[in-house]
């Protein structure tokens, strides 16, 4: 079983190097993020057979125009699962509704936990 939890997006209130981690209106994916990732992220057979489970945290920046940038693994659990989570997030449509702070679009750091769990 694979979960992508958009309801537990991780953020802190601050602006760091021109990128916010929390804004008045956080960026929004156009669609169902959890469903999209559940369909796009593979749980490799070997890792399932070896009972490797855990959460991979993928971070990226949503730019002022809603495009995704700087996609990377922030915290991994296994090289193969980390790569699969990264590939799944990279399949997301690159256009989001941007984050808004004080009525203006801003760059926002975004983190998605991808959970690999056996039933």
C-alpha cells in the first residue's frame, strides 16, 4: 500500500532566502494529490519482498507562477524507494496554484511525505 499525504504537508512560519515556508494561502495542486501520487509511485517488488517500509519526504519549491522547482529527497529510507518517490513527484503536472502572501504570489517550500507500507 502506498500513501501520499497532502493533508500533512510540513511547513514552518518564516521566509528563508526569498522562499516562504508558510504563506496566507498555501500553494494548491490542481486535482487530488494523494490519488495522483498513489497511481504514479511504484512500490518495487524487491523492497516489498524485503518488507522495507517507511516514509520518504520529498521537498520542492512552488514558484510565483505555480511551476515546481528544486525537487529533491529531504529524508529517505532506502535508495530504491527514495528514487521511486522522487520519480512519482516529478510526474506531477508542473503547474500549481501559487502560494499567496499579502495578496501577492510568492515562492513557497513544499514537502510531501510518501508512505510505503505493506498491508
